[in-house]
């Protein structure tokens, strides 16, 4: 994960928090479970939809 504080690498079994401004980069195939507050997540989805036109 590219963040304002530098790059972070996560491995199986680790928990993490991605603060605003992160940019994911998958180095290999992976699966993860993402928990996000509904209001904030909806704002992100709306922003992404607007960028797609």
C-alpha cells in the first residue's frame, strides 16, 4: 500500500487500517476482507463513479 507515510507491505493474517489517501498495489493475487464505515465508504464509491463519467 502506498501511503503518505511510505509504502506498507501486508502478509496473510495481518490486520491493517488504510487512512485516506492510500493507493493499493497488489504484488500478487490476494483476497482480503474489507470493513468500512457505510457513510465514508459511500462517499468513496460516489467519487469513483463520478471519475468514470
